[in-house]
C-alpha cells in the first residue's frame, strides 16, 4: 500500500510536467523521487534528438559526464534491450534471471562488475521514458541497500514513468509560449536540423530557401525574438522566431519558428510592406528607390499610401509602428536592426 509521502510525491511530480523550466523541474522531480523511493543516486537522462545520445538533465550523486558515459556503454548491453521492452522497470535484485537474457543475470554481468559494484551500488532500477509513443530518455535509481527495489517499488516507479517522460522530452513544451497563439505551425530548428513538436503541424515557411538564410542570421545574432511577415506561395504568414532561455540544452540552442496564416495588415500591399521595412532601417526614399529599382516618385507614393492605411501621422510614426507590431519583411542583412534581446543580452 502506498504511503502518504509516496502519494504526495507522485502528485507533485505530475504537477511538474506543466513547468516551462524543465531543467529545474527535472531536478525537483528527482528530489520528490527521493521522498517516495529509496535512492542514494539518481540520473534522469534525455535523448538529444539531434545526436541520439543520452544527456543528463538532472542527477543526484551522478556527475553528468560520468552518467552520460555510463549510458553510452549501457545501450550496448543486453540489459538495455530488456529495459526498453519491460513494462515494469527491471532491477538488479528482482527478475535477475531475465534481465540479461537466458542464463545471464545482470548482477553477474560485466557492466555491474566493472561499473556499478566499484561505486558501492547494491541495487539499481532503470526505466525507459516515453512521450507520445517516442523513446525520450531513461531514469536510473541506485542505492547501497541490497534488495531495495522490490516489486512494489518498481510498480510505483512504473506509474511515474509517463510524467517523467514529459519532463525528459526536450520538445514537450518548446512550442508553448505565452506570447504565441496555440494554433499555427511550429518547428524547432537546430543548425540545419528541424525537429517536430508534439501536437503541432510543422512550419511551412521552412521550405523557403530565402527564409532559411534569414533564420540562420537570427540564430547568429543571439537575439531572443524577431517578429515579421512572410509569404508562402500566395499566402502571407505572421512569423515569430524565438529562442528559449529555459529548458534543456537542446532547446536553448534551438530556434522556435512559429507561423500563423494572416492577410497583410492595414490592407498593405507587398510592395508597401517592403518600402515600410526599408524605411524602418533608416533608408531615405532615394536609397529605397535605388535598392528596389523604382523611381523616387514611386517610393514617395508608396509612403503616402502606407501612411494613410496605417493611420500614422509621419514616416517616423509608421516605422515605429512597424517595429512595435512586427510589420516587417526583413532580409538577412536587416536582422541586427530588428531583433529583440533579453535584458542584459
């Protein structure tokens, strides 16, 4: 029968799945596990979706480098396969005849003899973490107490694996930001790799080569946000590029691309939007005319039209509106002028 402490710890771990600061949430989850289960050491590992390697996101008594090195070795053993196929996390002390294959006990294998016994581990249990059907990480608890992880303890850990899977999935909350609408397409981009987000359609804008150049410029700028308008075929989209300041290392080095279909605001034409963007960079009408291969008179007419449509009293007011509301269609060279940065960044 579960104790009051175990029930309370399980409830708190479930609530942590809503946290946006997943690194802190993972550390707190291990603290709660220590209140519910016996452990002298614990490591919570996520799978880096780019490299496919295990990365420690929280640990108790486990150095990150050591934990990751152990995980890299563990995945080559037959016991790793057993962890992946077991509904109830296997331990050293229970199901010993089944953890490494016929006639091979985990405790008698080289991994325990060479890696765990020298560290004083007498019992350990490892569970596979999944989210939306995908393998996203591992949780390992260890203790110097023999026989600590009995059947009841392992069943309790099994009941917590879904919540721990949410915490270990680096993409679980990457698309959930308070300043972005819940609808629309979204993707995480790390260098040239694109990651899908749970419950989101992928961002169509990433198929545009010119936009990819702009995205790389934003990533190199180390800014935190950029809002703009971009065409995809005959349609226009409001687009936000965001960098996460919280979350796993994978998420912090990625750029979130969020898009929602929307007509050009204020009835602006694509050319007027282009003129407004260049005006917001500080270019004169003469410079805009040369860049767009237009006559200065044509540019002047576009400026008059966009002032009337936006209700701005002056060119300066119109450009301030463009920057404030993301009414921009920038090029990669314009990024530094429009990118937003966190305080102190």
